[in-house]
């Protein structure tokens, strides 16, 4: 039985009578760590989670936490947007609740839905027991024990968990409109029982790869930061933390090569995630320095499209490698 049919069946059984009481949320008694009190503390907090952040990003994150506003991170795929939420949850000892967005995402998957099968069983058991009071049955059926909480509803519980709304640009525009109530008032309205309200707002991080524009109404409720590709010194520091087995010389050559590769006319430029993967792959191949054969054989770690591979492989890879080695040796 589909959800719409099940819902209609329930309404036919108990009629239009619905209770007006709000849902009482149960909160965890475990207290998380306090929020950072300055930009420097925020940058230190990220560094403890092995995240190398520029000061402008640490500033945006600090203000987001201090002002209880969502942080909207936009940038190319693989630059470390999602990782910020993960590091934040780990560093502050808070639950990470992730809503992975996709086309067709709706309220049932994102916020809540009713457990219709259990509700129908309860109705049949009540009828078998001779229950005739529809108001009492309605109050029983539309209660918390029959409510299935999805990420948005779960984020309103507990002591400010970290809510990651990942790749919002993959959803349909109507879903953005639904988010406005959550991001503005930290609440979700459920017609059958009332309003879920958060005693403490969650720490919200929203990411977008900019495959489409997000509506201004969502952005106005957030603090915005564009996460760009790192410069060479910061990317080298990232490799030192994320690919510690790579030698200093190899890391310098990898960063110099990738930095030059990003200046090429490619369909998809390699992100920091690809740089880390490439360095770790080279370590697995027991390489201590780049050579033309290894570069050409491992380009698929950096580039994910055939046209990009064909454009770079061969002479272009050799040219980039020569420039990288010169820069690394300087």
C-alpha cells in the first residue's frame, strides 16, 4: 500500500479529529563542549581536527556559531566543504546529523513521516477491543511513538547537534521553501500534532557545488562563504596532515603539479580531495618523486572525465611536470 493510500485509510478510520497538542521532544543529558570564543579558537579547533582553514573561513564559522546562524558554504566539489561539518562535530563532541540531498528529496525523507503500517495495526487492535471513541483513537494514533523522525526533525532534538545539509543544489526548488521555517525559527510544523521546536538551535552547515543557484531567501538566513582551491602553501600543509607518509619532496612536486593543472582549461579541475588521493596513491606505488610514466599512468586519480585525460596526457603532462619540478626545487 502506498503512503498516500495509507494516509487516506487512516483518516477514513478516525475521521478529521486531530489533537492540537505539540510533540514533547526528549533531550540528551550529555553536555557537549563549549563553542569557541574567538576566531583564533575557531581556527585552532579546526586545526585539531586536521583541517587547515584560512582565516576568512574561520571568521565565517565563528560568526555562524556565535550568532546561531547557518553557515552556507559554496564552492567546487572536493574543496573541503563537507569536511568542515565533520570536523566541527568531532571537535565539539556533538552528534553529526547528515541530510544528503538529491533530486526528488521530499519531507518524508528529510523531516518526518508517519509509520502507517503500525498505525493501521493499532487501529485494528483498538477496533477489535471495542474502542469507539474517535478522539481518543486519534490522539493515540498521532502520537510520538508512531512518528518516524528524519534528519531535520532529529536535528531539533538534543544539545545543538551539527546538522549538515549536503549538496543542497541537488534538490528541487520547492524543498528550499520548506527549509525556510527550519532555518528561521528552528521549528517544523506537523499538521497532525502541532509544532516541533528546538530548545537549542542546531549548528547548521549547508553546502552547495553550485550546479544551480540557491534561492536568495535561503541565503539571507545564512552566513555565506565561498570555499576556493587552496594556494600552494596551504595545500602543502593539508598534504602534511592528510598524507603523512608522503615525503616532503614528493608532496612539494604533487602540489606544484596540481596547482599548475588547475590553470588548464578542463571540464572538472581536481579538488583537494584528489590531491590527497594522488599523494597517497604515489606512496602506495613506492614513489619518492614524480616521473612522466607515473604521472600519465595515475592521471585518472586527478581527472574524472575522458576529455580532460586526453587533453592532459602525454606532452601536456610532461610540460606541467617540468614546471612542477622546477618550482618544487626552488
